C-alpha cells in the first residue's frame, strides 16, 4: 500500500506573506492549466484554483525548441510520455482529459485564445535558458493581448528573491503548508480534441538508447517509489548512497519524479515528516540525511532561478578562458563512450548510457575527471550528461557542474582519483566487471588499474590493454599536477577574492560559510579524493 501523505481539501493552500494571494479572476473564462514540469493532479494549486472558476482545459505543449535542444533526449520523452498517459487518465476521471498540442508555446496559446476568452494558470518553472526565454515571450504576449495569467510557486524556489538571507525562512514557510487534494471535479470543455500523445518515433527523435528502462514515469508509480523508500529501502540511505553497488536500492530514486513533477517537494517532505515520527530509531540518521538533501535540492535550483545565465557562463568570471580554448575532441569522445582506460570512470558512464541513472558520487567523479584530468570546459560535458540523466533538473545540473568543475568559487576543488574511488567503493570490482565485460577475468588487485597488469598476465586473462580495453587517455597524476598549477595561477589574482565574495553574497548557503574562507592556492583545500 502506498504511503500517500495526509492531504487537505483546502483549495487555497498556505497563506502568509510568502504565498501569493489567491487570484479572484472572473468566472466563465476558459481556464487553461498549462502543465510543464508538474505532471500530477495532487498538490497542484493552478489546477485547483482554475477548477473553482469555470471550465478547465488542462494543456501540455510539446515545444520543438525544447525537445530539439542540446540538453534533451529521447529518454526524457519516454518518461514524460508515460507521465502524460497517467496524467490524462487522472484528469479524465475528474471530468476533462489532458489536451496535447505540438508547437511553440506562444503560437499554441494564441490559437486557443483566438477562439475562447481565456485565463492561463501555471506553476512557476525554473528550467533551462530556452524555457526561460519562452516564458518571457508568452508573458509579454499575454500582457499585450490582455490575457489573464497566474503563475504560482510550486516548491521552495523563490522568484524575484530580494536577498539570499531571507531564502531559508521563505522556503520553510512555503513548504510547511498542507498538501492540496486534487479538485473534486473539472467542468469539461466541449468540442476540443484532446490530441494524441506521440511516441519518440512520431516526434522524430532518435530511439531511446537505454538497455534497461529501470524507472517509469507517472504520479501513481511515483507514490509507490516514495512508499518503498520510506518503509523499506531508506534504512540504508546514509551509508549506502556512495557505492554504485548499494546505491541502486539505498538511494531514494525519487529524483526523476521530482524533476518532472510527478511529486511535489512538499508531498515528499510531508511524507518524510510523518515517517520520521513513526520510524524506529535506527532509521533516524538516514531520514535526516535525506531531509538535508531535499534542502540542498532547492538551494541549487534557487541559484539558476536567480541567475539563469549560469547555464552557459561561469559563476566566477575570473575563470573565463581557463579551459575553453583547449578542448580536446578525442578525450571528450572517449569520455562519452566510456573508453578512457580508467575502469571506474568507464563503468559509470556505461551504466548511465544503459540505464539513465547513476549515484551522485559517481556523477561527481565523472564531472571532475572531465574537468581536471581531461581539462574539458564544462558546458559540452554538461549537455552530454543532461541528455543521459533521466532526472535532469537544470537548476541542479548547471550549478553542480560548475561547482564540481571549479568555476563556482567554492573553496574546495574536488579532484577525484578514479583508482582510489574504485578501491573505496568497488573493492572486489563487481561494478566494473558488470559494465566492462573485457575486464571480467582481471584479478581483483589490478581491476581498477589494469594497465599495471604484466603483459603476459593480460594475455592469460584475455584482456590486452590498448586492444581489448583502452590504455588510459591521460596520466592521472600528471593531470592533477597540471590542474593544480592552472587553478593556483588564477587564484593568485587579487581581484578573485572580491568576485568570489560577491558570488557568495548572491548564491551562497547561509547554513555554512564554505565560500568565505578563501584558501591559499597550494593548500589542502584543493582536495584529492
């Protein structure tokens, strides 16, 4: 049985200075509820508000500019489509099925508004640069056309945040409100064809590359995953999320459902709070750790909300030019294919290619290897991993990518040793052997550095380095020395300290001051994991 959070039938949600006043537009409008990354009916305030004001047209727009963007992939559409099928069924049970249209947002909305007197309801969205520009365009059109529009917050991210000092209290107040029940019924719209929900092939997208689609989309599935985490799997969260061997079950696996809005942050926090009260004491550490991750999730998305340009521009401009003009296409291609010659790197990339999921530590290791060992500027690797991550969330993705690449101004630069990571988190090589068949017979003592195995033994186990499995594309120690020197040179500039402090004032967490303590360029805060 799913652990569904306690819900309230209140249609207006939380009140107070951080919550928008309930709009009071006239009844009789065609109330368009525009679904974006909020594919659910529960805890969906735009849907609830619209349902009180007349006929509701629930709308999803398939936007060519977004599905053809460099950060979008067929795996995303597969998940979205599954979510839309589930959402259409839920809405039909309420009285009006989901309407699907293909086209750019302003064109679709303009077409609907030409035939109906409309009000448009939506959640605020913190998406990529293209969605940001689209939102500016449709707001401008709506304003000029005299169309009512209502954009309501959906999580702990605060639009037009005046001061980062205020963010935490606003987030806490907003997410402490009750989870909202779906409307009891929707007044249907007569004479509008719902339209088909196209497949990947029908949209002209390449086939879904995954060998195993390990997570399916939809609000109903999301609650089952939440339930299994909070009642069964979550006990191992605190100690099990670092190793790829245990993380598949120990991690919450809720990230795609939060990213595409099958669940709201408030729903997860509400369910978590109830579980923390009822759970045995041995669960306490894992549940607190998960609660902290939910906080950091909102924290990072807030960075992109406050500065959308960080999708393509360094947080700290002093790092401009650090890697941009030295991009090595061959190294990038080897990293993309999982053929760098470092087993832990390659197994992680191959798992990601095959499943669309990888635990956070291995993601961080992939980014750090691209940034420091391969010396690749972060934007193209960021687009590549965005396409591979089923749970791609722009507001987490780009700030995290810059943090791991060393361009965000953090005191600690995280340099991961891929051999050490393998020894720490895959001691017997089970993960590596699972994803790199060529290494299956390599002895445990050489599994994370197979190039050190003598040639005669390589022949005995059927894995010649450079033939059956690649030799390392770079020497890790030399790469680390190079990275340290290049970063240290920039950190010597007197103006860097002031710029880093400005970035912290705008984006830094107020829970700790990791960006305030500025390290010496040669200090151990250039940390090697």
